[in-house]
C-alpha cells in the first residue's frame, strides 16, 4: 500500500494530463491571464478612493509611459515623506489617512496613536499558548494562525457593523508588530536554540520604534534606524485595489466573511513568492552577485554578470533580474525614488558604502542589459523591493521577517479596502470562467 507521499508522486501525471489548458485557448476566448492585458494594464474590476497608482499618462489619446506616481487618498507619498522631516514619524499618520480619508490634526493623531497603543495587548497567555507552542520558521504562517486564533477571543467576530469592523482592524494593526516579532523570537528559540525575548511595547514610542525595541535583545536603536524603518512601512502600506493580497481582502469581504478570515486570506496571498517575497529574491540574488563580482565599482563586470543572470546562465537560472520592473509602473517607481535617499544615509551610517556602490551600479546597468536582450514596451526601472531588503539587512532584521514586515505595513491598506468594500458594495465578487468541459457518458465501475 502506498503512502500519501508515494501516491501523490504517482498520480501527479494525471493532474498534469487533465488540468493543463493550452495557452492559445486563452487568446481564442479573449481571457486576460492574470487579469492583465498584453501591455500589462489590469482589467478593470472595481473602483476605489483609497489610493491611486499611475505608471502611464494619456497624450493625444494614447497611453504613454511616465514617471510613476502613488497617491494615498489624493496625497502624493513623496509629499507625505517630506512632511515627516524634522524627526516626526509618519506610519501612524499614514494609517489614519488611509482609514479615514483625511490627514489628522495634531489632536486627532495623538488620540489615534493612543488608541493604537491600547490595541498592542494580546489576550492573556496568548504568547505562550499560541505563538510559542507551535513555533515555525515561516513567520507568515505563524502570524496567520495567530490571526485566526484571535477570532476565538472576539465575541463579536461575525458582527459586520462598521464600528465593530473598524475596531477589529485597529486591533490587528496594533497587534501585527507583536505577532511578527514574537513569532520570530519563538522560532529562533525553539528551532535555533537562541534566546527568547518578550519585550512589551512602550507607550511613548512610535510603531516603528516599538518594532525595533521588541526585536532587539538590548532594545536599543538610533533615530535614523527608526526613521528609515518608519518610511519603509509607509511606502509599503497601500498600493491600490488590484494587487493580489488587497484584491483577496475585497473578494473575501464581499462574501460576508469576518475580519480575521479576510485578513488571514490576505496574509496567505502576500506570503507568495510572486507577491510579498520579492525582496527576499533580491537579497538572494545580491548574495550571488557578491560571490561572483570581484569589483563592485566596475560597471562592466557588474553588467556582464547581470547578462548571465538574464540569459539563465547564473543565479537561479530563471532569467530574471529581481527588483527591476513593475506590473504598473513604467519609467520609475515613486516609492524607490523617495526611499533611495534614506537608504544612502543609512548605508553611510552603517559603513556599507561598498554595498551601496554595487546597488547603484546594478540600478544603472540592469535596465541597459535588459533593453539589450529583450523588447521593452514600457521602460524598466528599480522597484521598492530592490532596496527594502538591503535596508532590513542594515537594520539587522532577520530575513524570516522581511515579508512579515510587509504585512505589518499593508494591514492598514487591507483594513481601508475592507471598510470601503463593506460600505460601497453589497454584491459578492464572482468573475466568469469559460468552461472547456466536454460532456461524456458515464462508465460503470466494472467497465472502466
């Protein structure tokens, strides 16, 4: 008798035989694979007031590439970042803006920050009974399990009244840093024989500051470290309704499901390598480049190795230069542009100038290498994932937490979209699929 593993290996060929659909059929029936046109534009499936992502503009009736633009509730993220200069933290202000549609006054922001801190409290014994008892190297899975378990502590989990849903969202925004950091410490302790740290959030610190002090054994951090992490969180907190995890949030919300289930579904989407795991792929690629490029300042040597990666002769042999290009943006990713100056400041402070030189040369040479090998319809430029992993590395954040940090930021955007979906539309999202099934006559078991 076969084990389930042996059985699955034997039967997989049947799945391939009966589940594969010829690619030409998608074109024949006008199906937009990935809900995207050939030029990369997404199929219109909804409306939103929460953010605007622009990579093209209309000139003489035609769509042409342009420098990217990202607006949160109408405000350019570049301006939001400029507004936080002078040692002000911006994550909380950004979360308020996404949730409520307007920039907070000083009094409103202070009250909001106080409410978020109140939300940074897990149920009694939750850390020990849920997070520590089932540690995992996959912190996204650990967080998702914790989110679903939190539902059992909420007597109003199925109540879809807006004030209740908002309360649930605020509590999850406050708890996400703890779920991520405690999940990592549990894994590091039980799987790696490391020390276990449980540092409580402090009321006088921002979310970014609390995240760093909870993560680090000595609880210490510099103002620059906290500022750069704060801006990284702001730039990752929202990116339109069409990205995979946000669309998942809206799909599950449209079904009438509870907040915990909707956010857990979004987490399952975000952990995918094609979505939230992109910065990890960049870091793995950079490790490989460092091993094979002897002079980081030699642009020609850098370009030659990038050409090998592009031609499937190096790294993972997928033919991709990770961190380059974006599904929506064309000439530039506004998040990368505003983030880079802070990356440079942190690199200088951390003594990582040589690495910064390598990143700069890849940023310059990769688009040229790609343009020399492939047809470019909308331009190629670095995206925010190109630098985010480098920043986390300089902040001594372990790689197991890279995608969870994305979730810590994006929970604000998911929450805003859940609220908008509940307020705006009462219909379940149900797109059409063209069936290719051919009717067959039933064959009795003895005759098969």
